[in-house]
C-alpha cells in the first residue's frame, strides 16, 4: 500500500508542472485525496463492508467533488488533474499510469448487474469533459480528446476525437518508456481530412474524364485508416 501511495505522489510530480513539494501535494490536491480515499473504500468493498465503503465514498465525493464507486478497480500511478466533476462507475477498471482531467465520466449503459463500465488500459490519457460509456475497452497508450463521447472499443495507441468519438491511429507508436502524452492541442480534425481526401479524388477523376461525364465508383471512407 505504501508503495502504491508513493507511485501516486510520483505521478503528480511527473505530470503536473505546477507542483513544488510533497507537502503541497498532500494538502492541496483533491485528486490525490479522492484516489487515496478510494483505495480505502475499495478495500472495505472487497472485504464485504459495503455499506461503510459506500458511506465513506459519499464523504469523499462531498469533500473533493470526485465520485469514485468503491467497486471500481484502479491501478497504480493514477493521476487526476483538477478533478471536479469526475464520475467513475462501479465496474470500471483503470490500468497503470492513467491520467484523467476534470469532468470525465466513466459511465454505464445498462441497469443489469454485470460489467457495464469501461476498461482503460495502461497509460491512457482522458481529456477534460470526455465521456466513455459502456463496457468498452480503451487500448494502452491511447488518448481521448476533450469532450469526446466514446461508445466503442478503441485500439491500442490511438487518438479519439468528436461526438461520437472517432478513432485515429497514430503514425508513430507511443512506447511505454515515453513520457505521458499530455499535449491536448495535437488533435486531428477527421472531418476536414476526409473532405480533403474527397476533393483530391474528385479532381483526379475530372482530369481522367477530360471534361466528359464519368461514373464515380463508390468507396467507403474509414476514418480509422487515417494516421497522425
């Protein structure tokens, strides 16, 4: 447990340039308070003390503005930046080295008592306001853009943008040894990219037809094929 606490503190030093000292982290980071509170409530939950776990979880929600169900599973090196408005559901599973920004929801889409919340792989970064819904899997080293709504599985090493979320494969793999990818300005505009592809194709067809009407064969554009 102490080793996990050290990893949580190290995650803040690694990913937040505003931090200056360990006392500042211990006193002024509600994201850390929420994570440590969850680690306690999760222990109570797994030891069948579920009413106590839910009550303490409710207290932590009141104190931090972050709601984490005690049944959720959270790996080490987890970082919540700012944190206000985050909701993590009962059957959510979060891997190692994950980063969440404020307003993120890991929500369910069913009232059946089964796996109904997302699973996030290792080193996933989820931008502010993003919603990840249902028992889907977000692959390792993926980045979810701010305000995206994700309802389908995301392959490893991908970027997701838009509503509903559209998957864009990265041209260069993000390795586990690389620093966390926190650059939220490098998000592709998949709609504009698709339009450019279509315009270039129409120009080629016009050149081939020499001004004569020609039949344009159907082609389905798959946004997942584009890379950044």
